[in-house]
């Protein structure tokens, strides 16, 4: 059995166009910049302390631990991102820097394999004593992902050996045995990491452990309750478990009984990702069905139009079905990355275009909004409407930033964006049993084998600004295989050509299927017309009632004050208003804007009145939501009233 | 100089119609019921402990203090309410009960006059040590109001003597002298109470002290900062002072420099009430202007359509201008009572109908919504939109109750409603230098003197359900005076008759002015037509953009799930939809409902779609907001989308 179905990273190269530009930004700017942040060398940014903590734990310097008890994970995610970068763009300096860092980490690791600078430096006596709150296995999971990435990229076992030792310690410590701890982590992550480790090492015991963590979760007697009693707690749960209790950690009931997403959104998505992985690797049809059920509930009742999830700031949680407020959207960048992760994994279970649509929606909108155009500032929280004065004043918006910031005290999102974009090739396409499936359209090329014949697939495109993708297929020799091209769900009339001749599309579950003996130089053209669309939410989404989102291709649009003036809520869009898309080369790095004529209701004399004010005609310009807040502080609004 | 300009309570009698019914409910049910609550005799209600605390402090029983450090104030407000009840409806049993309670209170009072069971029983060493947080002067203020009310009602000095002793202690303790404390209370209330005490006792020193507290507030060096330093605090402010800092207590700058309302809404309104009182009594034109400026800012930028203020739950505060969210409206019942208090006081400064309009709006909507039809349950928080599942789940709504409750741990609102309704006569009309002004229309009568001639003014009306008020003027003998009748701002075409003959209305600042020699048996008819109105908020109120509130007369309407089905946000009201008002005798104690035809957008197949759903015709029934949540739990929505 071969894992995963993504092509190896060096086999996919994004070399032109929009996504390639973002990936390059991550490679050339974000990863080096974050290295500075992790070393506390960025003025004005919140202190990270990550590298410092390891140097202290390794005995390389004196000092105290800084940060939160999951601080190490920021560094692990960065190592993962930097490793992906090495895979696609070898770089001796970065490799040497990583080697030095890994040496420090190895030195910091304790003899039995334990590795967590917070517990080593601050609470050595409390190892594994509070799985509910302290993220030890979560941090371990991120190191395991980093070790796998570093090994895959470089072939070096330096970090892989460290994380295997750590995983083996965890394997000895946790489990159903009489001397083992029947626990699991309050923040899922170790599960999907162990699957990755199993895939790369062939160590089935790691997959067994992942499955154990998932199966044990939420069983009675509840481990978190036993553990809290052991700590002498009074049974009162921490503040962030308001309303959902242990459901905040997806631990109120067994995972296989979960009927809808619950609790902390990132945890829920990481759990689901591991469930899908295990369903895939173990061919567990029941777990696959359960995962699909959860995914459907998320996509049909809990997904922002930006692809984000988790509206509740207090505990970073899922809410009631259809409760998707705009100004209080928490919609954490990491949660949207979780959506991308789950969608991509589902494509390995079954190839369904609708899942790739969700992946694209989350990637192009919520995730991309997390990163500034210059790669140096980030959003953690991604609301769909911001009035800066109000966002700064209202308590329930106190985690909303009206401008991206260089770093966070809890800095999970920036390195998460980095590792996603540094490994974007793994999301763009899949090797299938009989060929290749393309999920995301981006300028570049993929190399894969059809049978034993090496094939190069080149994609020329300015997607998402333009609607054409030109593929050139270059097998080393004529060879039969199936090429599957995603037909975006937002596209009403895709058009396919083969060597210039229009083809009838064989749409199989949202992918255009082309099976033939491919000759070197064959050309496939895919056209996905992108008129400006008005997207409406289901009537049960009360926060969007009577409003529309503008969308063109995969990009959802928003209004910004800099283009439209203040009081964006006073603007409305007549049903009949014509909207035009136009590429503006010198705006926001070059992007398509949507322009048209709206109506603006004037401010009145009195706060309340029975008069009907006469709205004035007002020009409207919308920009991609992904690119908002790159031109100074101001209002932003995604949902527009339709009149 | 005579204070106040209200008629003595026994001179105004509400005896039929809507307001009289609510006042009777308060008299016959609410006041006795609250007495049970204050004695901890109501099963299922949060414990009050109020009477218990005094019995313990008086040495009448053993036990510990229960509750918050301002717990005493609930009892004080109840005594005030019960005293008003005695004034209008003498009752020997209640009077004896009050006498016993007052004897306990007098026994609890310390020799130097100090009276606060929390500090006496829990922190005797910390008297006056934390004015910022501990509400000692606030509690004292409520006792002073109670003492004044009891004396006015009964002529007995028992409680008045207690509170004079307390006020004299405060006067010795606080002030600019070398041995005095240059402080003031974190929660305003003492100021307006001292003015009341000055008015009833003639003790000008009490008014001086009130003025001192107001003038000293927010001066540099800031007393709260000095005091915090003295307590050894690190300068970090309590959680509820998020964003506004000492502005939360209206103490960040001198009161005369306040340009807009800030901080805790009830405190702001109580401060403003005292400012207006002092401007009036001292004829301080600058303070009057300052008060009017603040009031205008409140009314033009911060007032809910229900007459509520203070949208921010975190700290119960004012927010940005025009930030008036519906689902997260905090709009505390007490804050709306503060609006009523300020509006009434402004009418003593200058008679302006617009101020009485605001008083009526707050009273008939936000305040009345605080009290169940049966008088036994209360709302503290008054949102304009509730989806129960969402309100219960979202943290920022965690103070919202979806059903009224019998009592609160912090039970400021229930006795505040009681004292307001028990003294409603003082709000209904004013003695003016040349006659009488009527502010609120209610069935009953007022007795006053025009010169030396006793006059009885009888009002026959079913207002607000019907639009006619018939006055009968019965002077003991023919006498000249001016009768001023408020012309509601919501009424486009009022009609006035004198002894059956239509009169041209002399509209002076929103009051119809009738000056003549009145004969016994003269009749004045006022008709204030009440078509159903669609009220729109200023375009800057982003939470109400594109929506209308239904209003008829003074009542603002809402939809309830019990009448309209769930998912109220899916309903919209066509601009052309005809709306009819109809009295329904057996609904909610008899009320006018608004009925018409709305459109309901059906739920869709997908969460997001480019399809335009076809709305279905749906009958709509709106009920007065004041009467919502009297028929079980369900959705409620005030603002309706207009299409």
C-alpha cells in the first residue's frame, strides 16, 4: 500500500500565476521572517521565545521558559514548513540552519524520549498530568510532523530519530495496558501525526496508537474527569469550556457517536483529519462514513462563505447550525487550514469535486486572508465585517485585529499558513490508481508515472483571475492513463478541448474524466467561465438574511472603506445592478476587482424616523476578501444588502 | 423654592387602563412577591439574603453575610417601592411590616451612622477603602432614597433619621478638608439621593455634598488611582473596565468635560440624573447645558428603538455611537429606568415634548419588557432579537435569558421596576408655575392647586390601545391656569377639542397649551391617531440597515415564534404590505396586535447558492415588545427586513 496519494513535493512545481506567487512569498519571505520571529529578532512583534526555550532546555544558554505551554509547536510547524521548502527548493544555508536547530532539539530531548520545553523547564513533576489542558501530545504531534517532513525532504534521520523516540515513549506510556495511561490529548494533533509517522516509517504501531487515541476519546469513565479528580480539582471546567463542557475537546462522547461538529474548531478539524486518514489506511468503512457525516454537517451548516469554520471566539468554537455572524466571525486561520486538510484527505477516500470546491473556497478566501501581501503580518481571526472603532471597543470582538500583526503570543496561525503554502503541491493534485487528478488550478507542472512511464503535465494559467487553463501532457512515450480535471462547482458551463477540439465532458463526481493513450505534446484546455455571481446563504443563516456575497471563480469579494467610503452598511446592491469584473494590474499585486453601481442610504436627522430616506447612487468596488486590509485600516464588509 | 415639580404621589391616581393595570400589578403582586424574594422564601429563585443580612447585622440572628457587596441596595429599593405604595394605597399591615424592618435596620446601623451589612459583617476594617469597586456610597444612596420615600409617604422619621445620620457621616468623611477623603463612588447614586434628601429636609449641606461628588469626579490626581495605590494594587483595572478604563465609571475626566456618554450605562444615567437635579436646584446654566448635551448624544446616537441604552454586556456599557446590535443588546432594564429618570428630570428644567417622548419610549418598551405579565419574573437584559438555541450557546449572550426569571444574584432590576411603577404618578404629570403639564396618558386623575383653587383633572382613556384621551376639569371654582398636554412626537395629526369644539393647537415645544379660565365640568379631548408606522433607524445604525421596526403609538412591536413560526429572520416585509392593527381581548392581557402579510424565504438545499429562492407568502403577527416572552420560550425579532 502506498501512502499518501499526493505526489512527492519535488514533483509538483508551481512556477507562475497567483498561487505560485503566494507560495514564493512564503518561501522567500514568510519562512525567513518567521525564523526571525521565533528567534525574537522582530521589533514590535510579540515575543515568541521558541528557539530560546530549546537552547535553555539543551543547556546551551541560561534563562527561563517563555510563553504558553504549547509554545514549542510554533517551532515544530516552522521546521515542517522549512523542510517543505528544502524539498522543493534545496538551500544549503537553510539546511545547515535546520541541522543546527535539530541538534539543539536532540540535545534538549530527555533520555527516555520526552521532549517539551515547558514541562522540562517549568513543571518537570507534572509530565502527562493534565492532558486536558496542557497540549503535551499536541506539541509532540507537531514535532512528529516536522520530523516526517524533514526526513522526506532531506533523507536525513536526525529529527525523525528524535520523534520516533518521542513517539515510542508515548506508545509505552499510553494505551489500555495495566501500566499504561488510558488518556488522550485535549487538543487533537498527535493522531494525524502518528499516521504520517506510520506511513513514512512503516511502523504500524504508530497507526495503532493513533487509532487508540481516537477510539478511547470520550469513553466512560471519562479520562479527563478521572485526571481532574487526581489533580484534586473540584470538577469545575476551565472558562473556555463554557456551554460545551468536555465537548469543547470532542471528549463528551465517543468519537464514533459524534453527530455534528462540536467544540474548538481547530481540534475538531484535526480530529476529523485523523479519522479520515485512518478510515483510508485501515479501509474502515464505518469510520469513513462517520467522517463523511461530520464533514457534511460542517459543510452544510457550519461553513462560512469564506471557507472558515468556528464562529465562537470564546473557546474558538463551533456554534449552532447556521449561526454564522459576520462581525463576530472568529473563523480562525488555523481552522480554515483544518478545512483544507480534511477536504484534501477526503479526496483520497473518494474523488468528489464538491470536497475540492470546499478546499478551494477555504484556501482562496479564509486562509489567504490570514497572510498579508508582504508576508510579514497575519490575521488569526477572520471576520466578514469590520468597523474598526466598534471592533476595538466591543468586548466580544477583543480578539479581532483590524490590521494584521507581525506575530501573536499564541502564534499557531502564521507557521500553519507557512507549512500549508510550502506544501501546496500536495494539495494541487493526486496520483490516482489509473493516472492523475488535478484539484487546484495553478501555473506549474507535475511529474508522475503512468505505469512505468514518466509523465510531465504542464499547466499554463492565470487562474483565478483568468478562466482558462492550458495543459500540455508530455509522457516519455505514448501511454494510457486517466486525467481527471476538477470541474469547479461554482462554474455553470465549463468547456473542455483536446488538442484544440471541443470535447463533451464526462463529469464523474465533479471531475472531467479523460482516459486515452496520451501522446507527447497533447494539449487539454479547460475553460471555467467566471461571471460575477451573487451568492446567497440558506435562509437559516440569519446573519446573512437578505444579503449577497459577490463571488467570481473561487474568490469571494468584499468592500473596503478605502474604495467605497465609510459606513459600508449604508450601501445596498439593487437586484438589477450590473456588476463588471476588471483586472487592475497595479492594485493589491494585480487582481480582478468587481465594479458596479450601488445605492447609499444617507444618514438621517433623527436616530429613528418614519420617513423613507432616498438612497443616492454610489459607485461600488469590491476586492477579493483574501486581499483585504492591505491598504491601511478601514471598514470591510462582505455581505451586501440586496434591494 | 419648591421641590420637586411632581405632584405628591397621593394626588395622582391611576385607576383604569393599561398603565394603571401595570401599576396595580406592581402594588398587589410585585411588591409582596419581592418581599418574599428578599426573605428567601421563593423556591427556585436565586437567594437574595437581603433581610437575613440585616437581621444578622442587627444581632437578631446568627449567620453569615450572603450575596454581593451591594446586596443591601435591593432591600433599599424595595422599601422605596413599598413606601410609594403606602403613599397611594395606605395599608396597615405593610406599614407595620416596614416598621419592623426599619427597626432592624436602625439596630444594624453603627453608632457613628455607618450602615452597610457587607462591610459590617465581612470587611469591617475596609470601610471606604475601595470606593471604586465596592458600591458603599451607592448602597447608602439607595437607603437615602428609601428614607425620603418612607418619610414622604408616612410622615414617620424612623428611616429618615437613620439615613440622615448615615448622610451626615458621609458628609463628615468626604470632602475637600484636610481630614476628609477626596473620593466619590464608583457607582453613582448617592448624588441624586442627596439631592432628594436636601429637598425633603431642607439640608442644603446634602446638596453641597452631591455637588462635591460630581465636581470631584475624574479630577486629577485621580482618586481611584490614589486609592488603588493605597491598597497596593499593581494598577491593573478590573475586567469590566476593558477598553474604557476609569471611563467605565465616568471617572477618566471631570464630569463637566464629558462630551458623550461613556462606560457603565446605569451609572452614566444616574450621574446624569443628579447633574440635571443640581442644574435645576442650583440654577446652574452651564451644568444644564452640559447635561442637555450628554442627553442629546444619548438620544441621537445611543438609544435603542425600545428606549434602552448600553449595548455592551461586558461591563454593561455604552458603546460606539450607532452601535446598537439587536441580538447582543444588553439594554439593561435599570439603564432604561435611568433613561426614564433623566427624561422626567429634564422636563423640570424645560418642558420639551421630545424628552417626554423618550421617557414614554423607554417606559412602554424596554422597561415594561423587564416585567412578566404575572409580575413574578423579570428580564435584566433586553435584546431585540433572540434565537434561544443561539443565545444559550454563544458566550457573548451568556447574560441573555430567553425566559424571564424569578430573581437574580445581582437583583438590581426587579425592585427598580417596582419603585418606578409604584411612583408612576410622579412621571405622569408636572405642576408648572401656571398650571399642570401632562406627560403620560393614563386613565386616572390628578389633584393640584391653581393658585389657591383645588383642581381635579380626570383622564378617561384606553391609551395606548386607543388613541383618545378625554379630560374633565373640575376646579372647586372657576380659575385661570394653563393646561399643557404632550403632543407625542410619533403622532402626525393630533386633534384637540374643548367642550366638543375642535381647537387649533398651540404647540409649544411639543405640548398643546391651553390657557383659560376653567369652569367646573370643562372637557378637553385629545386624539392622537396611531396608524401602524414603519420606523427606520439612521443609516449609521448598521445593525438595523434595511430593516424596519413596527410601531403603533408608543409601543414598538416584535414578532414571536409562537405567532409566526421559527426562523423569523427568513421573514421579510414588502414595502407595499398593508398592516392592520387589531385589539385582541384574550391575548396577553388584552392588546393591539399588528397583522399583515410577509414573505418567507424558504430554506435551501445548499448552504450557499447562486439561485434566487422564491419567497412564499406568510401571515405576520406582531405583538408589543413589552409583552414578549409571556407565552413560553421561542424566537423573537424586532427589526424586520423590508423588501
